[in-house]
């Protein structure tokens, strides 16, 4: 029997300081990246479980529609995440331009 996504997801309301840009981020239980610089951190095996041992920073490397792809700079793990309503629009544009320029 397969577990449902709801049973695998652990919602955690956690505030944090972004280790990439230093912004203070108020988590809502679904927050998985900094809304200022769009970087994330490799902390989960399954969303919200905080079971990943890596702990590396995850760079935003792709943006397709409303999905960000993050790649861990330490181990190379990639994960897709939804963009959030509070994501900085200019940061999203800079990422899109960087991708378009091949950087």
C-alpha cells in the first residue's frame, strides 16, 4: 500500500535567516526557499522531514512556469519547488535572464 503525499509531508512553521543573502524569512509551514534571493537549503529527504544530512545551499538553476529547480552546491541533488506569492519579482526576472544568457 502506498502512503499518501499528506502522510509524507511534515508541515513546519520555521522562521530562518537566509544563509545566501542574509534576509530574515518568516516561514508559513510551506516555505522552502528565500523569497529575496530564491536560494534554498538541502535539509529534507521528504518535504518537511529535516532528514537530509547534506545541509548544502541550493542554488536556483531553472524556472519553468511557476516551478523553481534548486541544485545543491555541495552534493548536486536537484529538487523542484513551487514559486511563492511573496517571491521577489526582480529576483525571478534576474534568474530568468541568467538562464536565458546561459549563465
